[in-house]
């Protein structure tokens, strides 16, 4: 959704393809982090377990 918002506020010469191309490195990082959290849930749950007890 933010890509379409950025298209609305960007100058006319900026295309939607350029916006998506600029987002891709960050999207890859987010997807890798989601895969790591899926494969190793203890990594993301250690703080709640530490704070609230297991």
C-alpha cells in the first residue's frame, strides 16, 4: 500500500516500477527475517518468556 501512496506524492517522472525496485532489498530482508522466525521461533520468543515466565 505504501508504494501506491509514494506514487501519489512523488514527482511525475518516478514510475511505480522504480518504487518497487527500490523496495525490493528491504522486502528481501523482511522475508528472510520471517523465514528465520518460522524456523527458529525460540529466537523471537525468548524476551516474552524471560519477562513473563514460561
